[in-house]
C-alpha cells in the first residue's frame, strides 16, 4: 500500500516540475515578444 503512495507522489512531483517548466517557457516566449515590440517601437520613434 505504501508503494502506491510513493509512486503517486513521484508522479505528482514530476507533473509539478513539468508545469513549472512550461510556465518558464511561456514567460521566456512572452519576454521575447516584448523585446521585439520594444525594438520595433524604437525603430518607429527614431526614424
């Protein structure tokens, strides 16, 4: 019975790590979009 609890905890921990990884990937993507928007705005302003 305790083996089931351990395997469930491991699966939950792996799921949490995957969620955190995808959150960081999403954040990086959004930051890259913001960076390119700022670059476009700078080009527009300084023309």
